[in-house]
């Protein structure tokens, strides 16, 4: 899905593209993606692999965002997002509780919203938001994962984390617990910034150094297709989703 250049304010505009793919191994795509360029909102949700109804969880997140309207203020818009995700979380917990088996129905999520010259981002789990600025890549979000906690505690290096056996263990997800909240932050955008939202199906196969190099070239559609193609070439052991947004 591609979006044309649209105004974000007096001086900024953007273009975007989004793709999701089932990958080479999974039978069902538990990733869900939403691009709402008309209100500057992009969402990637990754149903928790190995758990029942992961696709249901990710789809519920995306569906909850499909009909959200721009608020009269940014604060009201963000409140609406958080309230909708809280409702999804409660519904998923209730569905799991009513199941005969003890199951978790959950999903990670990362969302990006553009407002005037600002980028507001919300997330839970290990789906990520990256930014390329002046040809330098930074991971904007911080994974809610077991290995990230190990890194913060100084127990392992980031290189060791890439092959750690606990690499798939996330510590926060929509639907995982009743006591849930999204992390949120904001940053000022600049002309020439390029953002990418993705599920961990991409980052399992492509290192940050490669992401930085790949992000430096092409347009949004070309880059999305390239990321998906590289992931597929490398085995695509999970579903993979990618959204690229250019600030112009």
C-alpha cells in the first residue's frame, strides 16, 4: 500500500508504503498492518507466535485503529488510541480466560503518528520503529524483551543478544496481562528523515547495520519490497511486516 505526499504542517510532507508477508514457514500470517496516511497513522501488530489465535489479537488491534478519528487536540487523539488498545487488551484477556485451555492470546504492537512537525510513537513488545537521519540509523523504540533486560543489566552484549536462546521471550504484549500499558515517546521530525516500522520477522534476518545501508537508497515502495525480499531469501522463519515513511 503506497501513500502519496501529504502535508504534515507548514513545511513538512510525507510518503509511505506498507507490506506484510506470511513468510516461508508459517501457514498463517499473524502479523497485521495498517496505514492511514490521511491522519498520519501507521500500525504494525505481531500476533504472538506459538500462542492460540495470534492473528485474532493482531487483527483486533488494527481493527480498533481503522475508524479512529483525529482528535481536536493531540492529547485527545493519543488518549483515544490508548483507550482503544486498553479495550482490546481487556477483550483478549477475557477471551483467553473463557477458553477451556489455559492460553494467552496476545500481540506486540508499534504505532507511529505524525502531528505537525512531531512524531509520536507508542509500542509494546519487540516490534520496532527505526529512524534514518543524515544516513545514520537509530532504533527509536526499546524492545520489551528478556534479552533487552539482560543487556540493560550488563549480563550480555547486544551482539550476544542476537543469538541468545531467550531471544523470542517478550515481557509485554497486548492481551498478555490485565495490568497493561503502552510505552509512548515523541520526537521532532526533520526533512529527509526516513522511518521504518517492522515486526521481528524482519529483524531476525536483517541486522541493524544492514538496515542502515538498505534504508539509504530507493523510495518507500522500493525499500519495503527490498526488505521483504531479503527476508524471504534468508528463510523468513516468521511472518514479516514493514512500513517505510519518508518525511519530506
